[in-house]
């Protein structure tokens, strides 16, 4: 199976062709954007002088005919320069949000959720965007207003209707009506899309087919029909299909709206409250966590990725993913090239507060032998990055998310990304607080605090891990994950 590829070498910016898009005005009639466009082009030539500018290419076509026709037609015009640029080239913030903000009121959002029940993701976000959340030692009132609600399913134990009534909200029967407030044009300032939980099909690979991509495309259709766009947040990974993931990011570039996505793990509290120093020469990263495939693996991968991306040179992309279970995993980790991996797994485990115990304490000092004996049915993803970095993710029987990394000089940095789950030492799932705040800030400012490329890449890692398991635990080459980007200089995790 072939995938759309990113950033192949040996082509210059002259290969970009422009045509009038459906949405954007012709470049020649929008001169105020030229300085930003030229600056982006200059950055491309300076940072990536030998990088193919075609954003996603078909490797089977002759040189000079690199872009697949259907994707070329979707990504032409003013937006195509951004689509063509390597993913580490930032967009100018003023072009991210085409929606004017009127002073004197809170921005209105359309809230789209699969199901609102106790402890569903939609419940966590809807409560915080209507009632507020704890922040900086006080109660933070919502900085945005829920202007409309669309909920797909109302099972037994539904909380959506009660919350809509309590907060005086309006429930709409379709996504289009939620975005237009029942009118004909876009009438909100942001979209929050929570496509997690609910009764949805599961495919032969064990992937839940949540409607994130389908809903996102309906949102994009309203943007196109209205001639303007607003910021969008997508909870967790983008899709179970790689081409759909790419198309979602392409759409955000083409229509120039801020697109925030991903897990709460990168932005929750950390113990200790540390970040990888920007520019660290990093050798390897490990996350030891828990949960299921195509579910909690995205959280664990984003735990590692939010640290790894801060290494010297930034993210360079991923060339191979190998997923293993049980005895196959332990055999691979026992090989000579996994000596550092084993050391980091133990370092990460020592940050856990939920180690398996007998009579109140571990049965032996924490080690690889102890781990294999006590948690034999673990699942692991071994991820090889283009620059030689390795990321190893383990899903085990513990109940927390723990990171460890080693720099080139042998120094180990480790911490726990704090996830106080309801019914496991907490009642309110406050790790959603910082992510809800970042959602608010994205809508208020029209720009994201960290790049969506992180979640594009981790979405691809999840898909690669699932594919590797489905293919009898064989390594999967991932040339299509050739995604390069740079992280923000400022740390974005909750550290008040």
C-alpha cells in the first residue's frame, strides 16, 4: 500500500505552480500578504536549499510531475505556497484566522461531540467550556462561549441534554446548523471537535472508526461556503487513515485557519516540572505507559514526542515503526542495540506511582527482568526517526505515563506526565484544564501554541504501530512520515 509522501529531495521552488483556488483570492489581488509569502519562501530556500517544495508527492511519477492531480487541484493558489513548504516553516500568525473578533464579547464556539456521558472526553471539555476550571490557584471562568452544540449519540446515561438545559445552550441537529447557528453562513468564532467515545464501528485492525475526519470535512465545507474560516480543535489523533490525516492539515493550510490537535499529556503537569532543554543532543526517548492500541498509544507517543521534538535540529520525521507484543517484545529489547533502551525503560518505570506490588511493595528492585515477570503481556512500538533518534513506547499494566530520555553525553532526564484519572486518585480529570485553556487561547489569538505537525506525526505513528501489529508484528517502513518541524521555544505544559 502506497502513502502520500512528504519533502523528497532535489527539486527547487520553481517547481511550484499556482492557479486560482476556490477559497482564497488571487495572489496578485492580495498584496498585503506578499511580505509573509516572500518571507516563507525565503525561509524555505535558506533552511532547506535542496528540499522538494511539493508538499506531498507521488513517488511513481517522473521528475517534474510530482503532485498527484487530485491533491494538486485541492491545494493550488495562495495556500499552495504554504502547502509546498516544508512543515517546519511557520505560517504568519495573522493569516491563521480569517474570522474578525468583535470586542466586548467572548468568542462563540460550536461544540461538536460524539457522546456526553460520565467521564467521556466530550463531558470533560463541555463542562470546562461552560462552567470553567481551576487555574493558578483560582476558578477560571470560560474565556469563550459555547454558542451551539451538536451531539451525535444519546445513550443511556446521557448527560448532554441536561447540560444544555442547565447552561441555556442550544442543541442543533446537524454540524452545518451548529456552525451557522441555523443560518446560511458561518456564525461562530471557533470549532471544538471531540470525536472520542461512543458506539462506532471497529475495523479488522481493531481501530475505532470515530467520525473525526468526516466531521472535519463538514466543517471545512461550511468554511468554503461562507468564504471565511475560524480556528479548529480536534481531540486526540486526526484519523485512522493517513491520507485523511494529511488532508485535514492541508485543508487548514489552504483555508488558513489555526488547527490545534492532540492529547492532553504534553500539556498536563509534570513531576518533576521539567522540559527537555531546547537544542539538546538527544540519543533516545522512552515512554512507559498503559492502555490499548489505537487508544492510549497516541497519549504515550505524544508524551515522548513533545520532549523529543525539542532536540537539536527539531523533528526530522520517522522512517520505520516496529510494534511487538509479549515474548516477541522482550526478545527484541534483549538485543545488543537496545542497551540504552533498557536503561531508559527502567528510568521511566521509577517515575511511576502505580507499580505492581505484593503486600504493599514491589517484589524486587525495578529492572527489565522484574518488568517482564510482572507485566509480561506488554505491547511496544520501536520508532526509528530519520536522524537516528529512537523512540520506544511501552503499553503496560501500570496506570500512569512516564518519560525518560538520554542525551548524547549520557545524561538521563525523566519525569511523569501527571494524569490524575477519575476513580484512580482523582475525581475531576484536571489534566483537561491546560488543554482546554490552550483551546481557548487558540480561538482568542488565532494561532496555536504548538504545531499541528506534532499530532500529524503521532497520528502516523499510531497508524504505523497498528499496521505493524496487523502484519504479524513485522517492521513497517514509513517514508510518508517524512515530517520535519520545529517546536515552540516556550514550554507549554501546566506549570503554575
